[in-house]
C-alpha cells in the first residue's frame, strides 16, 4: 500500500472530490503503480482518500492511498509528480503494510484563511463561549446548528486566521464556518482557505496523519 | 489577462468551475517563446468541445509548432456568462486567461448548424463585433472551420476567412502565412488577399471558389498521443484512435459520408503504436475507435486482436462503436464482452433501405441479430430516420416489424433472460453535398404524426422509444441549406436570446421563427424542395464529390437502385481527385 500527501491548489482546488479521485486514479495508471482492482462484476481500482474538501478550498495536505505492491518512497514520489497535474503534486510518500484507513481515523484538520483585512480579535470569543451557532445548508434547507464542540482552535495573525476544526464523521465544513465569521467582519470565501494538515487522535492528542505513516 | 481575485469569487458561484480553468494533465508549454498566438474555440460547452477529436488534433499540432502557442476557449454556460457580464470580464482562454484581442487568430470549430448562435454568444462575451466588416486591425483574425463548412454561407459574414476541409492542411498553412505576413508588417486586408490563394481557405471579402483541403497521406499525418486529459468529466472521456476518414458506403442521406471523402486509412501498425502511446500517456481506462464505419476498416480483425492484447495487459476497456449490420462480426463482438448492440438500419423496409442506399438486406439483419443474441446480448439499440424521401406508411410499419423481429429472435435464440430494445428515430434533414440535397423535408405536422404512430405502436414490454425534436430538425434543415441572407436571421435569433440551441432544454423554436419573420424570410424556402437546376449556396466549394455524381445517385434513389460500397471498385464520385483515395 502506498500513501501520498498531495496538494490540491490553484485550478485543482475547484475540482469536485469525484473528479479529483479520477485524476488520481489516472495518475496511478500513468505512473504504472500496478494498483490492485476489486474482484466484483465491475472491477474498480482499490484507492482510498480522506474527507472531501468543499469546492474552492485549497489544500496542501490531502492523503491518497493505493493498494500497490511497489516500494521505494523517493522514486514513487518522483513518478507520482511526473504523472499528476501540477495542482496536485505530492510532497510526501509512505509505503505501509496495510490501508491506514485515514478517512475513518482523521478527526481534525488545520486551515489557514487569508482574509481581505486584519482579522478582529473578537473572533477569539468563539472559543470562550459554550455554544456557537451558525447556518448550515443541508440539501437546500438552511438550518441553524450548534457547532462549538467541532471548533478546536482559532489563532489570529494579522489578516491570517488559523483554524482547527473537526473533520471526518463529525465534520465541520470550513467554508460554512468561515462564512459565519462574517459576523465579526471577517471577509473571506472558500478559495481563501487552505487545509494545511489533517490529524488523527492518538492518546487524546492530535497527531499529523503524516506522522503515523512514517 | 483576467484578474485572478475576481475570477476566484466568480468560480464559486457557477456550476462546474473546472470547465473554465484548464490545468489538465499533458498541458503544452504555453509560456514558450512565440510569435503567433492562436485561440481555438468550440461553440459548445467544455465537456462537448474537449471530446472533439478534430480540436484535439489541431490544438496539439499548433502547440507542437515552434514559435506558435495555441490556447482553447469554450462556450461558457449561461450562469458563467452572467457572472462575466456582471463583473465586466471578457471571455478568456483557458491556458493563460487572455482575451480574444490578445490573439493573432481566433478559430471556431463548428460542427453543427444549431451552434451558430453560440458563435455570436462567444463573440459577444469576448467583446468583438459580429461582422467581419465591422472589425478593424485591432481585432484578431476570426476564422471558422469544421464540418459546417460544407455550406458556410449563412455564417460567412461573421468571419474573415473560412477554412474548408482538414485543418492539418489549411489551418497549418493559414497560421504559417500569417506569421510570415506579420514579420513583413503586412496588414489584415493584404494578408487575407494572400490567404485566399491557399488551398482550402475561402475569404468572403475576396470571393471566388475554394477547393476543400485534404490530408493526402493519413498514415503519416500528425496525430497526437500525448493529449490533454481533462480533470473533470467530459462527454467522451477516453482515448480515441482515428482509423480512417471518408466512408465507402454512400448512404444517400449522409453528409459525413461524402464530405470526408476521399477514403484514407491509417495502417494497423501505426494505430497499434498510437494506442500504446495513448494508454501510457493518458492513463485513460478506455480506448475507442473512431471512423464513419469501423466495420469497413480493411484490417479490423488484426487491429482488434492487437488492441485487445494491449488493452488486457493495461487493464483498459476497448470500446467498439456501432457496426454496420452487413459486416457485423460476432466474434469481435464476443471478444469485447459488450452487453449491448447498436444497429442502424435507418429505414423499416428493404424498399426504403434501397432508396437511401443502406446496403443491408433483410437476411443480413436477421442473421446478425441471431448471432448477437446467441452471444448473450441484452440490450439492442436501433436507429431509424423518419421523413426520408419516398417514405410510406408501410416503411413506418417496417420499423415496428424489425422490433418484433428482435423480440421473436430473442425468444428463439437469445441467451440473456430479458432483452431491452431502444428505438430512436431522427427526422430526415436534407443536407448539402448528399444525393438528397435537393429534397424537401417533411412538414412538421407530418413529423409529429409519424412520431405519434411509432409511440403508439412501440408500446411493448422492454421497448423504449425516443425521438428527435421535430422543431429543432426544422431549424437545422433551414440553416443547413441556408444562404447569406441568413446571417441576419442568426443575429436576430441571438438577440432574441437563442443560445445553446443544440441543447433541448435551451432550444426555443418560437424565437427562431420570430427571427426568420423579422428578417422577412420564410424558413420553408430552405426546407422545401430545391429545383435541380437552381444554383446552390454552396456551389462555390469544390468538395471533391461532383454534383453530377450526386444527381446520378438521386436518380438511382428514385429508381430504388443501390450503389455498392466503393471499396475494391471506385464508383467515380469524384473525391479521389482531391487525392489519396485508397479504393
């Protein structure tokens, strides 16, 4: 099993999850990764990704695993980058014994938001409160939801906002959250957001997904 | 160039933003030093245009030329157009987000008459005047090419030049001449005067006649194997091999058959090499074969065997297009493990099939179906046309009889438990450069009546009937045999809001009829019969196939006499004088 940490930036940030998966599967074919196929009536390539990003959100920390017998991280990384569109190049590769099942294990992600102007310190009040309500669009129905438990961290550095939010089964959509911060005067949209890392929980602590693959 | 910050915001508001971004794998170097920039436009959405093999060939051909950069532009969907207008952004190319004004040449590929308003839509969004006469030196040269150049009369006023025939020849020489003229400081008018002398280039402001340009040796002609692999889903999302151009069958309603002549093949060895390279360079999981009649490829069995071997090794699915009934090879079919079979008898009775020269006999249909059903086919798709010249009620009944035959044969020989039959009918449209180019199209009421008859009669279990929109067929017919008066109609239709006319949900018949009326033209002038001695709007094009041959074929049609496939024995259509016919 080979796992890559790749980016999804520039044009690739606007690719839907399903399109991005197809791009990566074709990358596997181009790099001749010998990925195994399922043995069903319609065989499909055995590849695994992490939680989808909202359209427009950029990332430098997407994980993609493929059931391939190949080894040699350095060479695989080189081959991957030669065969993938430039907006999805990888900076890390690991060869692991079995599927790390990151989609189930990732519990949080960190994001960097580039706002148009200096971010007000008032945003930190979100962490002080016991509740935080925001609007959510669920299949066309707008509803108010309480998400305080899904907000793990907020830091402000001028016009940069660093967020750590729940990811995975109990996901908090970063684009909706950033939009909700407009009540504090934060002016940013989905394409101003970059996912910087994904974390798994180990002994009650957040550990970068990359660390558990080494 | 477009402001990236504004674009970022816009893209979040529109459906499928990946359509407007480029960034695909195998993107050529568009930052290389160049002295000529060309933008190839396709007058439909990204997913349709990116599936076009002609655009693919020409895009890579130009980018593989030293000193030339070629970019792409597709018709943005209506939501994107609204955002562009709202934000005062002009239509831009995918690669470097340049406006039309930043290019030397903007070329439109037009494959369908109902795309004409989309050309104006794109020009409008790009901020260029529609009519060539209104465009000055500051505007790029705007040219058109593609299958609609069989009769470009309705759109001639919009273009500085039209490229008739195959772009490997005329687009290449047009671009080369322009580079030369640019170096010499030659202005637009003089350049166009010189361009009018090139093969396959017609300059409306110069006039005269034009001979269609063709590639003489297809086997050694440029064919890209390091092609763009779109990141989002497109209509034909697969690698494609082009087996041959032209068609030997001579079905009398078929424009493509005559337009793409002479018949030229690629060698099996060349195709196998190209297939190998395509599989490696693209990562596509499917490979298909393209030609007008794949069954007629002289080395089909050997090619399919070779491709099958390569495909199995690389886990690639080999997709075969519809095969002609008379040369259907069950063995090939079985090997490709297909579950559906597509047949196009086009007419319900042998009499009408003889009229249209669809050289398929009753026995051929029966034996082919038997073989297919015995190999476990579960889905049969049948394509027919209604409104063909001399059609009678008996011919319509014949369509129903063929469906019954499939059901009966399935009961007798079928291996699969059930059989799904899909019947589709298109309305006959008399097209230029066919033996039926003088024929009338049936009135719209008659189209409805025939479709209603089939809807009634084909109400059978596991039979699905679909039909082509009658109204769209009328407008398509009117534009197909249109003349220069129609440029005003197209402008008016666009002004009325007609755009994406080839998309059913967007097509507005009433607006087109209003546009014709506004210009004082009755569409029936173009959909009715044309006397054979009348000059035709496309007579200025030397297409290879002669009018004399088409008239002879027309006479034979009315006499119910067929003309055999021309492989092995030339029927003398005239196309071979353009060079290269292998028969």
